[in-house]
C-alpha cells in the first residue's frame, strides 16, 4: 500500500498506452520491477549530442543535417541494400539501408522532399555516405539534439527506451519537498521531479556520472530514506521490553591467555546492553583471529549466571563442532551444561537434548541451522549469538532471536566490514570492533608466485613435515576451465608420495568431518580443499597456506583463507599462486603481500568489486541501492546520516514533516513505515 500522491509512480507499466505485454515483460527484466518508478530508476549512462551542421561535416561524429532526396536506387534483389541519393549544401550524400521497409520510405519521403537526417558521415571519393541514419524526419524539431543512452538488453535499442520514458512523464507528480530550506540552500538541490527529469535528459557525459548535480539529489534522497529507516527501526526496537540480565561475576574461567584491551572494551559494551531494559542488537566484527569466540562465550556466561539460557549458531557442521569442543574445554569443571545440536544428532540423543533444553537443564546450546527448527524450544533464552552472520539469510538470523520474546542478539563477522557498508547494512545495530590481535598470534608472511613454481614448492615440501592447506578454486576439472580442480590436485599430490586429504562442499558431512579430524590430529600432511575451510577452522599445527589461481578470488576471501595459518607458535606462510595476471590482478595480490589488516583489505575489496561481491548481497539480505554506489558516495552517506540523526532528535514520529513519510514510501522502506504505524 502506498500514499495516493505516489500511486501513479507505482502503477504498472502496462497501464501506459502503447506498452503491451511483451514490452512490459522486457521492462520488468531490464529495470528489476514492473512499476513506472522502476523504469525511472533506470538512468542513462551516456548521451549523444547531435548538433545541426550547415557546413562541411566531420567524419564519425553524430550530427544533424538537412538534405533533399534526389533518387531511390532500389535493388533488384530484396536482400541487397537500398540506396537513397540526396543533395546537401556540401555535396552529394548517399543513404544506405540494409534493413528497411521500402514502401514506408518512399511514401513518407518522396523524391524532391527536404528531410532532416541524423547519424555519422563517411567521406568517399567525391561524395558522402551515411549508413542507417539514426533519425530521418520532415521537421528538424523531430530529431533530438541530445539523446540519452541507456544500458540495454535483449536486442532493444536506447532510442526505443527513450520513447517509453517520455511516455511516462505524465505519470510523474510534483512531490512536496521533504528537505528543509537550510539544506536546500546549502546544497543547491532542485526539486525531486526536476532532478529526475534532468537525470534522464543529460547534456554532457558529466551529467551521467556520480558528479551530476541532479543525480546527487536523487542519491541523497535514497541514502536519507535508508538511514532514516534504520534509525526508526532501531528506535522501535529500543522501545521494546527486553530480557535484562543482572551482571554479576559468578562464573570465572581460567583462560590460558590474557584478554586484549579491545576484547575487554567490547565486553563492557555488551554487558551494558545486557543490563538494559531493551533487547541488545549488536554486531561484533573483528579480523581473523581477533578473539570473537571468547567474547561471545564470556557474554553467554553473564546471561547464564543470571539464570537464563544462551544459544550459539554457526553456519557449518565443522565450525559448530569446533566451537563446541573449544567451549566445552574452557567450561570444564565450572558446572555449566553445554550441548551440540546439528542435523547429525538424531533419535534418542536428539530427543534428550530437546527435552533438557525445554526444562532449562542445558544452559548453552551450540549448533547449526538445526537450532531454528520449530521443535527446538528454550525455557528462557536470553542471548542468541550468530557466528559468521553473513552466511545466514536475514530470516534465519532473526528466527533464532524469535525463540524468546525480548531475547538479546549478538551477531559476529570475521570479515571486517568497511565503514560505508556498516552504516548502511547495520545502521539499526550497535557495532563493536575487535581491532587488536591476541598476544602470541604469529604474523603470516605472504608471497606471490607464478603457477610454474609449483614443482619447486613440492620439492621443498618433501624435505619437511609441515602441515599444509592447499586451496583450489574448483571441485572437478572442466573442459571449459583452466583452473586446477581440487580432486585432480589431490590425486597428483598423492602420486608424489604425500599423505593427502581432500575436503570440498559436495562431500557428505561425515566424510568432511573425518578428514578434518585426521588433519587436526596430524595424520594428514596436506589438506586439499576448496574455500570450505575459509572460515573458523582452527588447526594450530598448520603453518603453510597455498592458494592456486589466487587472482580468481576476492581479497576478503584470500585474507580469510590466510587467517587459517599462524594460529600456533611457529612462523607461518601464505603462498598466492597465480596464472596470467593483469594490472588489477597484480594490484590486488600486492595488497595482500603488503598488509594483514583486514579492515584495509576489506575497503580495497569494496572499491574493486562492490558491496554485493564483498558481503554476498543476494543471499544475505543486504541492502541494494538503485542509485547510490559505495564507497564512491561516502560523502553523501555521511551527510544523509547526519540529517537523519537531526530528524530523529527533533521529529522522531515524523509528525512535523510528514513529507518524510512520502520519502520512505518512495524508496520502499516498508519496515520503517510499519514501525511508525506501530508507534
């Protein structure tokens, strides 16, 4: 449901005269939606200028000229080109048509007619030639001096799309202004409708860029709508009654290490949230090996000490079992019952776990997606921890929290999130950062080498018992790809006499678990794998990571893989093997060689690949913008965030400026609108 002032914008494109079912279907595919507004968000990326030329024209430049039709040279065979000989002020001009309807040309433009033409001209020996004019009209004003060029698909051209957009302008209302006078004066922004018109009718290439003044207004509006929506949602959550835990230091752990200052600071933030009257909604992000699991465990202990239960959800069976083993060891002898629940726990054992959980006998439950199944019932869940949260969909993350009304939520990410993405994707959450590595964590020396050096690497490996991760980009080799498949590399390493294991995502859980257990126990020297070992797997004795075709992976993924080594007390190394390497590929691998700071690497990854690739937008439910591009629009994001903060201080219910509600509807921030309706 939308406001009446926006009803024409949200009307289906099929309601516009001249747009039939096939065109409507094509527009839905091209623009990502079926409304007039969906089409209007599809902006041009270039502009063609066709100045009227009365003098001798330049070659290969779009122009508009006047000509008189002298003669039609109609081919005897239909499939041959049609030629129209014309006279201009600068000499003879031949028009060439390969695809044409003869009658429509001769009827509309008979011999002796003055016509206006637009296209590019080629100079021949003693005449000029124009192949397939872009426009051919009886009136000069029927040929646009400026033509917007749009991204197209399925064989349609930009001229066709231009005509459709022009038909839609009667549906575009003059919306009331939602920005205050001070902001309009400082920024010089034009009204929304005028900005949209100018964005679709550029006069230069700059008008099609992120520097376009008209686009900046539209982008600012989009970012403002999103930031305002996040703050409204956050305010709504803070008005809800949460489970407040009285923080008392009861259970003490004899940790084999000292907490870093960053860990202690984050714990203080979490403890403060847990004692608040509203539910905690916090993101804990930290680089590889920064100690997030220990922070989560200590947070869970405070909840358990207050008489409540905690849950810890991990994305994979391997990671869940690793957490269970590590946490069980740390909790040994403190009198807290911990259980593991995955798809493997079945029959009598599963029933016993579910029964103990419902009675409150299990105080900490660790598991996978199995935790969110309907028959998993907690007695009094007060803290839900989601590890590697970007591996879960939005609904999966929320499902665990919804097991208990008022439950506190802590989500963790080992992929350091650039500031711009944190602001836009987690603006409704409090954010804690672990930016310090624990004492004793070994630095990883990174080397970049060509794939041709593999034989030398193998010779060195024969002289050592070093445990090695060997990562390949594919499971099976294909005829279409030159990438090394993990199964083929596994067989080759075996033939060299190495003790080798293989792990990839297509294997059964039991098979993967057995191989990982043997690798961790030192029974396997080289573990060949795909990126299934990217996150969380902890084998302190493995101190060498080899990644084949490293140029094919994203920076964040490479950094995560590198983080699997350096967890023991030995020197650690990462070798990035590459094939053909362009300038960008070389730059990316050099970044990894120069720094091990995950936040620096993640920012570079964002700049090079975009938010969707860095965080997996489609599967994770992260916000995708129609217009804004991050980090390019960081300055506009900062301004929008400040403006949204100002609104929340002065008009949190959007009663003084109800036009801001139109803004939320315009950018379809329905969740924020519902929070307003709910009070």
